[in-house]
C-alpha cells in the first residue's frame, strides 16, 4: 500500500471512500471521550490536517501526546456534510516517536518571539510551515523564470578576497595563513558572476550573502539570500524590464500555486493581502529619478524621523512613502548620486550620478538594487580610487574592461524581502530558517 502525503489524500480522497489507507504525520490535537476519540495529524505538505477517528470497540490507546509522530492504518470515510470532507477510521496506530508533556508546542498559538527561540521546532506550527512552503515556491519561481529566459546559473564562491560593495561590512575569516591573504565571507556574488556574463551573455548567481552590519531591525540579517542576474548587451532600461517581469512572475506563481497559504496569511497576518498581490501583477511599475523623488519628499509636509534632503540617502521611511503613498505601487528610483552607490556602477554623462536603480515596494521599501555596470576601464579605475579601494584587489575585475568589454547590467533581488511582501510577515527573522543576527546564533 502506497504511503500518501496529506496533500495527496486531499487531491484524491473522493475516489478512496471505504478503502484501506495508511496515514502518517505529527499530532496537532487530540480529544478523548468515553466512546470515541479524535486525533488530527499533519505532515506539513499542505495547510490541512487529517482527522483520525477511534470509535466503539476499535477505540485505541491515546496515551501519546501532542507532537507525537504517528502512522495510522484504517479506512477512509467520506464526510461531505462535515467541515472536513473525509476522515480516517483507525484500526491500528503505530507511535513512531512520542513527544511527551514537555513538548514546547502544546498551545495552539505562540508568539513569533518565542518561536525564534526554538527554530528547530517552529516549522511544525501552521504559520512557519506555510512560510517555508511559500519560500520554496518563491525560489522555484525565480529559477524557473530565469531558466526559461535562457539564463545560465553560476555557482559563485562564498569565500572571497575582495569586498564586493566596498562598504567594509564583511566577515573576516581566519584563513590568512591558509590562503596567503585576507579573506571574507561574500557580501555579493556579483563580481564573480559578472565575468560569466561576458562569456555566456545571460547568467545568474543564487545563494547566501553575508554582511557584518551591527543592526537589530526587522529588515536586517547577517546571512540572507539573493538572486543576482547579470546580462551582457543590456542597459539600465532593459534591466528594469527584466526586473519587473521577474517580480511579477514570482508573485503570479505564488497566487497560482500557493493560494491556501496566501489565504492563511490574509486571515492571520495581513488583511487584503491577495488583492494587494493581484494589483502588483496587473499594473505597470512606476519610475522616477532620485532628484525628483527627493524633491517630492521634501515638499510632502511629512514629519519623517530623518528629514529628506539631497545631502543624505533616501531612508526606508522615505521609500515606503514613495511607493505606498505617492505611487501606490512598486516604483523604480533611478540615477542616484555616485557617492551613494558602489564603485562598479556606470557613471552618467553629468559626472555626478550613476545609471542605477532601486525598486521600492509599498510597506516594504527597497526590494531590488540594480545598475548598468561601468564598462570603461579608465572610469572604473578612477572610481576604485575615489572609493578608497586598492587597485590590485580589482585588477582581475578591470581585465573584463581590457579584454572585449561590452555594455552590461545586473541586479540583486532579496529573497527574504520578497517573502516579507508576499506573506505580510514583518520580521526578516521569521522568513529565514535559522536567522543569524547580532548576538544571536543559537546553533
């Protein structure tokens, strides 16, 4: 007899009335009466549970606790008038592993703060099971889109000898004796995937990035995931078209393939969530220059915590105001001052701004950072000096401009930020399996 998942039972139960079945999973609830007992089990493959019924002389031992892992043999019975369309009448229960009275998830509801203290158990809750199923859908949607669009995936290194962003917020590894030079955990795969774009045209890296930023906000983690496509013969305008298409594909896939999870998030996390997502995929993203965006912010009359000005970067509160209030939809902000962006971004003709864009989402802020890359050797070398970096550390990167350079562009999309928008979950710690934040690395 084939051992089906809970999801498979719900997909085919109508043809299984009266058949012998085997159900397995973890106990969510149990109720025991004099003549009949009920147990609900889940295996995490979908939002639903299966109700197990013990009745009459066939009533079985219910001494196991909530959280126990069971394998149940019985017969499936259709219940079209009940809340659940079927149940399993148990004939035999095998306890694969009991949980005991000290199982931490006895209650139906726990705070997210408490659940962060037991990251190894929180996937058994409805919320986190749904979040991580959704994360799987999002990552699949990303790779599916890029594969169908002809991108080649490149596995870039996690250890590097150069600071990709030039910001100095890197984790230094104690490997100088091993490698013969200072080494870091990568901040971005961009610099290492970029050479492949000038050989394979359309490529991407997809993996974790590490940033030693001492920040305890809902937006920051020391380890996070991003997808980083790079495209040869592509300018900033063409890049924004790719970014918009990818974002819409991700959200559309979630709407089509994870509807039950979205309905759950809409009920318990963010009312109106599904309508919000449907509007994103059905409308064109807006576009505005950095100069015009700052001007709008300065003239808005809003009491921002950090006042908007041309001398300071756009803050998260500014980003949310622009996307959520001014435009009411995702918006590309373009042409940032060169001082605010990395050395590798293409210097515009004005000599003051770069061909860069951040994509801002309502309620969230920046979700994508992107730019046309500087393909002129002399300009790139000057920018490396201006940013206080060592030319010798980037000589290999400059080779791409010495040997067959071409116009090219790329971006980084944060997986956790996209997940926060799709699920409505506010804290980045709740969309990463094992969050790494300052003073917090449990195991």
